C-alpha cells in the first residue's frame, strides 16, 4: 500500500495550486501543510498540519495555529524536520490526533503502522526526497545513489506500507542534490521566486517522482491517504471518516 504524502514547505498558494493543476496524482494523497490552503481542503485529499517547531516549549501553540485555520479538524500531523518527543506524543494524544508520520525507516520493506504509547499511531516513512540526496552528501563513503529505481520497484511490487514523503518544492525544482538546493534556496525562500522558474535539467526529485507515478499507474496501484491506510490496516474503525 502506497501513501503519497507532501510537505508544503515554502510553497505559495499560487504555486501549490499550479502544482495540483500540472501533476495528476495517482489516487488520494495526504498534504502536511504549513498554512491553510483552502483549495486543498476542498478536495478529497487529506490535509494535516506541518508546523515548524523551533522551540519545544511552544510546540502546541505553533501546531494549533495551523490546525485551527484548516477547514476541518485534522486527524494526522507531520512536523517540519520530523520534530517529535514523548512530550509531544502525549500532547498530540490529548489534542485528539489519530496519528503522526515522522519516524524514518528509509528504504526498508515490511513497514506497518505502529502504536506510540501516547495514544497515537505512527505511519513510518519509507522514502523522503531530501533525505535521499542528503544521504549521498553525508555518507559519501558508502556510494549511496539517490533516486534509485529499485526503491520504486520494491514499493509497487511488495506487501506492506510505503509512505513516500515528497516536497512539492523539490519536485518542481527537480532538486538533484544539496548543492543545487543551496544555490537556489535564497531565491525561493527569500525572494519568493517561483520554483517553476528554477527547474534543474537532469535527474532529480521531479524526475524520480514522475517515475514513481508512472510505475504506480502501470501496475494498477493507487495512492491512499494516511487515514485510509490506518483503516485498511484495521488500526481505526472503517466508520472513521477518511480525514
Ligand atoms: Zn517541512
């Protein structure tokens, strides 16, 4: 079961809308949004908050600020940089969240949702675009090659949960590596240049993402929202709304 998930970091309303117009997503997906995108909550995709937590003492207010703006009460969450702690887990349980998706087990088969002791589920991450290319940079001795097609083949061919975490920003930039992202980051984040105008020509996140979508279509696989995955895994009741 494949869950395509997207973190909206640094995307403007206009560019994320254009992203949705340009890319036809294979199935239902989950967006973790750093702010409300009203056009998203009007679709049948799932939306949850993606708070940038820089101070653990204010994590709840930072999270609730986004959640309150969404058009419905979110069931799941992914924090920026996957910030998590036991304290946050306890707090999320009290706030009524059903799950978080932040635990990273990159490229590992056989994943499935698991229970945090704090009353919320975890949907572990199988693939994250920036972690893929950062692994090449920070573990240069192991010869890691990002955007490996075997990662896609394993996900479409095998049983289990495959949560893909993409950033529309990296898809649009077609980010190939850390160096390219560093070279354009100030223009995107500081000067608000559209990532549509800064696309890298060559092999990068965007090309890999399209290969995944094509492989899913060819194999008759569609994406499920995280809440759908929890229902299909018998973690929550089938009566539960998809979120
Ligand atoms: Zn993020």
